[in-house]
C-alpha cells in the first residue's frame, strides 16, 4: 500500500521555529508552542499524479534529491509477534518493481522482529517539499548474491563497520574501535591501499525488501 501526502494550498501547518520560543517546560512537562507558519504551492489530486505509485515515488524522490539533505532517510516500523511496535531511521537503498530495499544487521532488533512478524511500514518525510510517502508491505530477505553485490560497493570503512557493529546491543567505551582494529588486522587492510583488501560480507548482515501490498 502506498499513501502519498501533500499539504494543500491555503492550509496552514506548524513547523519548528527557534527552539527558545517554541517550547515551554516545567518540572515534569514539556509543551510545544505554536511555530512559524508556511503555505504550500500546488496541489495533489488524481489528475496530476502518475497512475503507478512506484513511478510517482521515483518522480518525488528525484525532486527530493535536488532539494533535501539525505532524502534517502526513512523510518522503518516493525512489530513483535504480539504486536508491540518499534521504529527507527535507516537509509533506503533501492526500489524497483519488487519493492523497497534497506540493509542492516540480521541480529538487530528490527531483523528479529521482521523474522517474527514479516510486516513493515516505511515513511519518507521531505519537509522541503511538503510531502511524505508511506509504504506498508510484507518483507523478505535479499539473496546472498544481492547482499554480496551491495556489500562490495560500499567503502572499505563501511565494510569493516558491518563486521564490527553489533546492533541493538550495549557497548563499552572504545569497544567499537577495538573491533574495527581487530577486523583490519584479520582482513589485512592496508591503510595506504585499503581497496586491496578482500573483505567478505558477514553472514549476519544483509538486506530486507519491503514488498508493497
């Protein structure tokens, strides 16, 4: 399912203004006060959107890429088998006719919940465009070949980070740096020529595809 949102012209909505003037606090309460208002231009109707939601997403994402910092940022919401939800921000990496793809650690909380309950919701919000896109769908893991292809397109530092990072766990001070150094040595990463290193993709890391329904 796709839900495309656009703020109609003439409708005023509140956005964040200066922090000093936008919140009110007390010993146990924080209240958000009215912010600077803005108006949008244009409108959204069945007459001016593509009949294919994926094509409309491509149009909006292309527009966002020129105006928004990190337009690939999206929220992924998952839930346990009993329906307890959780959400976090990840980076969108690909969309095609099969769905939306992101990569993560397969031992993370989000991955464990997706294994328990193979449904997810995605949200893109582009403030500068006054638009958001919501996607609901079933999830599936990417193939080993797809994971390997993307993994080896990443910078060497990111490849090492995938090995060193144990997502959704508590870490001690300096622990990540220690792990990074361990994997630099394990995979013989030469600081003067890092691209010469042959780093395999971890079997606990890979992609998820959200298939809209």
